[in-house]
């Protein structure tokens, strides 16, 4: 082999590597997801006791956090579930009014605004994670939460359950699936 053909081969190999490295991946930014979790956590107190027991059947099932499809690895499934949870919650926040006053939620309005901005940013910037599969798995959960929010007496509990479940999903995935988030890119 001539030195020129070896050099050409190495150049092609380098180009292939550059193409593979520069291929866009759709990973949620870990720092923004973590900040979203912190803002949601700091919104208010823990879920009231009277909201926990009667509505326990509407909580997000743990099974939703595990890859259920052989076509998705755990990291990809984690990203899909986190994205879909944030997207679904965003739709509820956009469609329904938070109950205020006696019997309503006592969340910090300032922290809620910061949380909603982070949530919207994650959903808008990562639409590549919008799939029918994760949406289909979580759809019954969001229907149940929406039904509780629709009830006059249970509205505050519906919001608290939504917040509690979002916190749980973000906490578990940030801990268990830390490698599934992009921690290097600035967002």
C-alpha cells in the first residue's frame, strides 16, 4: 500500500468518526431537569395527608418508569417518560386553573412561574422525544388526574398528586438513570 492510500484511508476513517460524533442525539439536559425538580419540590409543602389515601389508585404506576418495549433501551425510555410527564403536566397547567384560597393549593407563585418556564423549555426544545408510545402508556394516568382536578372538592388534591408524581419521576430518573441525561451541554 502506498503512503497516499494509507493517508486517504485514515482521512476517511476520521471523517466517519466525526460524522458519528456530531450526530445529534435527543437527550434532556441534566442540569435543567435537576433545576426543574428543585423548583417543583420547593413550590410548597408535602402532599396533604387527606390527598394521599383516597386517591392512591390514580398515582403514576412505577411500571411506567421501566422500559416496556424491546425497541427502547432504558435510557431512551427514561427520556421519553420524563418528556411525556412534563408535556402532559404542561397541558394540564395550560387548561385548568389552580384552586386558590381555602381548600386550594398553597404554592409559591414565583417558584411556580420558574418551574413552568423550565417545563416549557424542556418540552419545546426536545420535541424529538414526542412519541405515541410513551404518550399511550401515560395517557390513562393523565386522564385520571384530570378527572380529579375537574372535581370541585378534589381539585387541590389532583394538583398535589400531579406535583407529587412529577417529583417522584424526576427524583428517581435523576438518581437511577443519571447517565441518561446530558450533563455537559450548556442550556
